[in-house]
């Protein structure tokens, strides 16, 4: 490694200040695009492949990672119309991660539309507009520890659900709808047609503006590079964990202080600058 001599010397300087040991604290929620609602308007995203006109639309929106992160789960919320027995209706989830192309969805980096992902479903205790056949569920899609460097990305997600609507046995009327709020001015989400690879602006029918569907990404990352004890600051208390992380040989996102997705002597420089008053 080209920075090894500098790294060793710099670590010796930093290590001389080691006083106590502190543990690494990692963020569980890497990105939160907003809470679920019990009103608003619904956006259909279920597959429902038995329907004559499949509900084939995936939701697409951007997100930002502050440090190199491991994404392990995507959470979304919604309801199934006619779910009179209030039972889980989702079979599998599908997720793709795309690069950012000047503020628009770019090339696919991770995921596909052919690999079903395991899901967990939990009834929130709420109903859409109070309707007893529209129970709102939290759907968590398991992801295979996807590694991403700091930056802006786009996520697309879709769900495969039970094709039969419980209320009437219809094979063409069961689909999952997520609830979206009145859009903020910066909202830029899309509907994506999986079969034709076409994007549609995710318009709010009330305002005609783009929207931002509620979802969250979970995994392991570092809210503030250099902060190992979770106090949102770089201080001398973080020195022991920083030194241990650099010497371990394994990548640790909190030790990548200059956020270049590598661990080397440049991070020592950045860490010292971070803790200086």
C-alpha cells in the first residue's frame, strides 16, 4: 500500500494520545425517506401477474450515503384493497440499486427483477382512511449485504403479492398500494414500468408535482466518519477505536474519514483535522 509508511508513523503519533477504549457505534437506519401515512393517495406497485393488465410498476427514488455502507434491508408501507381478513398478502420483494446520472436514475449497480427477495410483513395497527379492509402493513425486504461507497444513488422496489383479492376472489384486482404525502418541492420520485423499462414522473394528482414515497434503508454504516462513540463529534475519545480500526486490516466505514472508500494514511490526516479545535 502506497501510504503504509506514512500510516505507521501517523498512527504512532495518534496512538500516543490513547487514554481509554471506546466501542464502534453503527447507524441502523442509513436512509429514511419519510414515515408511512394513514391517508394521502395510494400508488399501486404490486406485480399481480395474473391480471390482464399487470400492476407492474416499481417505485424509484434517490438516496444519499454519508459513508461506505452495507445495506441489508429495505422497508416500505402500504395496504391491499379488499383485504377483509387482514392477512399478509406479499409473496416476495424485488430491489435494484442504480447509479445517479446528474440527478436522474442511471445504470443498474445491484439487483434485478428476476431474483425474489425474502420479505417480513407486520401489521401496523392502522387502516387506510379507517377502512377495515385496508390494513396498513410494514413490508421489510431482505437484501444480501450490498456494499456501497459514499454518494448519491437511486433505489427501485416492487412487490409480488397474492393475485386473488380476498373480498371477492377477483384475479385481476389485488395489488399493493403505498401511501404518499403531499410532496415537498424537492420530491423527484418516479414510477418505473418493469415490462417496458419506462420512467414516469411520480405525480401527485392534487398538485401535479413529483413525489417521494416513504421507505427506509437499513444496514451498517457511519453517520459521521471519525465518530466511533456515537456522540456526533470527532473527539479524543474516538482515538482508540480509530487506531484499532486502521490496524485491523478490515474496512470500517467510521475510519474512512476522508470518505474515499479506502482506509489509509490520508484518513489519519483527515481524522486529526476533525478532532482539532
